[in-house]
C-alpha cells in the first residue's frame, strides 16, 4: 500500500489540476491529450462515461508522450480491470465499495477512492488509504467542509472534484489537505468540438499556473 500511495502522490503532484475528460469522439482523444500535456497537465483522467472511453485511454497511453493516463468513474471490479488493461496508470472512483477495494488490491495501478463524508474518509483510512477523491466537491460542502476536516483527519489528503472552476480553484488549493483538484473546465466541449487545441493548451497553462 505504501508503494502504491507513493506512486499516486507522484502523479497528483505533477500539477495543481487534473483534467477530467468525457471523450465522445475517439478521434479527439489524442490531440486533446497532447494539447493538455503541452499546457503542463500531464496527468489526465478519462472517465468511463462513453462507449469509446476505454479505446481513448488506450490511444492516449500509447500515443501521447508525457501523458500519465488515468481512468475515472470506475464503479466496479470489471471497470477497474478493463481500465488497467487499456493502459490506465491510476484509477479514480466517485465513491468506494468493498468490491472496488478488493479490485485495487488485485492490480498494480494506484487507486484514488472517492469519499464525501468524514465517516467514508475514516473507513478508507482504516483500509490504509491516505489520499482520496472528494466528490462532488461543491455539492458536498466545498472548501469549507474540507477545511473543517483538516484537523480531525490530519494526514489525509484530498483531490476535490465537482463544480470546481478557475474562479474557485484557489479556495481549494490553498487548503493544507488538498494535493490537487480535478476539473473539466480545461477542456470545454465547444473547444474540443471545434478542434481548438491551442485554446485548450492556453486553458491548461492557466490551470498549471495555479501552482504559483
């Protein structure tokens, strides 16, 4: 578990914002990922919300130099195994189940499990997890909620995702228990549809600059 945690931390520390992508058109996956990497966002989460998601993960993992490909919206062990087979180096779930924890034990890919309450975070801590996804961030209490957890759950780190934009990103990133945030605003649908990769690289650069 310690080794997996260290690998996950090394990924999440690459950048302040992890892009959360819903790939509708497989042809956009590689140029989109290249645009994000060019802007400094190397760790990329591709969600299993479309029929082409696994193919997109495989394409990005094989063809995009510098990308660290992850899979999100993992809901069960079959999703977990398929994402790892496709080339995902880290796995993200919106919540956590015993079956998912068992699947994580069976694979080398690092797991970022989801939690949205203190009790869920405590259960994951008891299982050895120190890094978690906080989802849906804004709806579950936002930055104020995470700030309240920082003292009683000291040592636990979160990657909040859900409802976060450039406007409120620093509210989260300023917290001692937030390692990074997840966001979809760096790859808006209209820019992807238009093939405006330069525009996406610009958004990625702005997101990467949040480290400053």
